[in-house]
C-alpha cells in the first residue's frame, strides 16, 4: 500500500510539473497586454521597445497586445509604424491620451522631464485596458527587451497566485534607502500611514512593472496615488514636501507593501555616462535593459549604441511610413495602353480571393483619439 501511495504521489507530482512546464513554455493562449507611453521625442524608443519585445518573445509574440499612449496631437501614424516595427505580429492599439491626476500639472514635479504627464499613464492601466485584462506589463520607452515577455507574464502570474494582496510585480532596489532621495520619511502624513517607513517602504523603479489589473482597480490605487500627489503639492518648500522627484515616489507610496519581487534581470539599469557596480552584475544576461536619465541611447550613433548594449531593431522604413509622398507626374499614354492596363487589372482582380465580410475583419492596428 505504501509503495502504491508513493507511486501515485510521484505520478501526481509529474503531472503537476508537466502542467507547469506547459504553462512556462508559452502554451498558454492568454493575451499579454503591454503598455508603453511616449511623447514624440521618445517615439523612436517606443518603436524599439515594440520591436525588441516581439523579437525576444518569439513564437509567443502573436499573444502580445500593445497599447501605445501618446499625447494629444502626437498619435498620428503611431499604430501603423509600431505594427511595422513588430513585423506585423501581435496587435497594436495607439491612443492619444493625456493623463491628468490633478488640476495643476505644474505641481507634479519641479523637474520638467519628471513632470511629463505621460509618466503618470501607468496609474491608469485599469481604465485603459479591456475589462477582461488580468495582468499588464508596463514598460518605459527607454528599455530594450531581451527575454520573452511570455516568461515575464508567467512569472508574475505565479507570484500573484501565491500572494493574494500583491498589486504589482517589480524589481526591488535593495541598495537604495527609500528615506534618502525618494520619500521624506519625517513627513507627518508618511508617518501616519507608515509608522515605520524605513522598513515598511521599499525602493523600486517603475520602468518595468507587471500589474494585477483587477486588484489595482478594485483597491482604487490610483486614488491613493492622487492623494499623495495632492499632499505633496501643498507646499513648495523642499524640506516640507513628501517627495521631490516625479511619478516614482507616489507610485511606491500608493503600493506600500503590496508588491512581489521580480528577478533583478527584468529591470537592469545603467546611465549613458556611467554604470554603477550593482548593475554590472545583471547587465550581461539582463532580460530587460533600462537606460534612465535625460539622454537616451537612440540619440547616439549606431556604433555607440552597440557599445552601450542598446540594440536598435526598428527598420528605417517603419519610421518613414507617414512621410509625405510626392506624386509622380501624370504620364500621357495611348488608348491601347489604357485598355491593356485595364485588362491587366481585371485579370488580377479575378485571381484574388473573395473578400472577407466586414464584420469578420479584426484590425491588426488601431489609432484611437481621446474624446
């Protein structure tokens, strides 16, 4: 009996491992939602995130559902360019969107780069994605993807299943003291919500985040972030503010302790001028390379990009899709020539497949303008 029980246990374990192996190796058919936001200055970076994500995700890239966000008036042609960069794989929706958490955007940050409204688009993932979206991967436009996003999605789903309170999956920055440079831990409101902020708050970078969309929505995390931003905007005195940076501190404060850790290789960072020691340990085999800071790698020459470890994968033709074309001069031809061309067009039309009914067409790329 004991031997039979042992055999049954081994069979059950093998079945569970096989199921897990099936899940981990991309046989899940669930869509992978990827959100990227960028203004026109970062458009080249956004297109490269799409291209690198498709390239790294391989056979699972048809599961990718890109939602690309651009400011009002800057979304023209973005979906078409991104679908070209994706080599016509997955689905692409480009939306003109200007997030507004507070009435006075100038109070978001004293630094103009950090006060860019699209930096706050990540707070709206639950509002922007389809109602049936379970998870969503948010990527900054200055990253390059080097490992399958299907693996990242699978890792995050497994961690969310193990932690029922987790809102996001992020890469922690253990080497950063959250009370030095991120949050004013002496602030009364911070102390009220987090009695021991030194241990209750953790630093992480929000450039690579996997959201549990339903929990984010039901727990109204965006409202919490808004409350922290408004609290911070009450004064301009640096020493009296909750934080002095941009969107990362209110994100950390709104999430609090409700996050799970990803492998550091999913968000390995370096600046253009120097690389810190703690990041050199993950750089060679990084899953996602991240280039924060004012200058961006796509602004460099191809040689310097390669030396930096930034692979620019967007074909030049993709960025030229919306260039104004000059019509060729009209050619005067004989009536015989016109009849011959017309006959050729009719013959070609007869060889074509019957058109798909309109209601069955599923667009591969869509451009949405905000009302």
